[in-house]
């Protein structure tokens, strides 16, 4: 029975291969997009820019809010079971 099944599904092998590759690409893209490390680094750089006087309080507050919103989005994705397990 296994040989017959293999022969019958053989024409679908290229499609399964493409699907597998697409799945890996999507997972890699999600892992990169939902990685909190770059956002956390941007927060550190933002604080440094404020302390050095390169940005004013208004710009700091706006940008900090954007970055914190992004971190919340990342954490929500991770809680749903998506990518970067263990973080």
C-alpha cells in the first residue's frame, strides 16, 4: 500500500517542495519581524539621544510610544504561539 500511495502522490512532490520552502521563508520572516531585540536597541538609542540633547521631549515621547506599541505587538504575537519561542 505504501508504494502505491507514493506513486499516486509523486506528481504532487514539486508542489509539496515549493510549499515547504514557502513555509520556511514565512517563518524566517516572522522570526525577524517579531524579534524584540532591535526594538529594545532602538529604545536604548532613543534614550541616549534624549540624554545627549539630540532630540527634544516631544519627539522622544512620540517615538517611545511607537516603539512600546511595537513591543506590545511582538509580545502579543509570541503569546499566540508565533515564532521566537523561548523569548
